[in-house]
């Protein structure tokens, strides 16, 4: 088990919780073909559902294009299929991808392509710096320090 991944999921879940979302961590869903997919953080708020993928990385290790591509090609379509099956799920759906560090150059090229082509249901990509900024905005200085201890000084 990737403990860094679990820790990042808890940070991301806390950020959504601070904004009033109800959260589920590591929610397993099934597509219309009964194929499983795991949503690392599922956040619901009124008329919106956010499905988040988290990649907790060691300091100096970045998410590469293959990790993004694997999520885009397998779990994401299954999650979207599951969302279509849900009659009681909010209409507004959003997808986010978080890393505790950053993305490789190849990953950034792929992200640009994804953002250009996924306009109907955009995917937001976040870095460790984004997590720290969000924690600071929420005045969670203790969590900022814990994040830095776990994932390196940003």
C-alpha cells in the first residue's frame, strides 16, 4: 500500500470537507459493464459531485504521463459510466487529479492535450503547491507543516 497516497487523500478530503462537502475516501464503484473503479476522494455538495484521483509521491518524484494516461483510459471511463447510472447523483460533475509533488514535462504536455480535448467535463490538475496554497487559504497552518513534513518542503 502506498502510504503517501493515503495521506494525500486525507489532505484532499479535508480541503473539500472545509468547504462543506461530504466525502467518501476510496469509494469503489462499478461501470454499466460491472467493471470496478476506485474514486480516491468522492466529494458531494448540494448539486455537485467531484471525483478525485490522488498520487502521493516521494519528494523529488513526479507524476509521469503514463500514470495520467492509465487513469484517463481505465478508471475514469468506468467512473463516468457509474455516474450515468446514478439517478440520485448531482447533475454537476467534476474531475480532479492531485499529486503531492508535481508533473514531469511529458505529463504537462499530456495535461495540456487533455485540457484542450476534455471541454465538456474538464479535468483539473493540482500539485503539492496547490494543496499548500489551499490549506493556507483555509488557515490550516498545522496541516501545511504536516504536509511539508510528509512530502518535502515546498
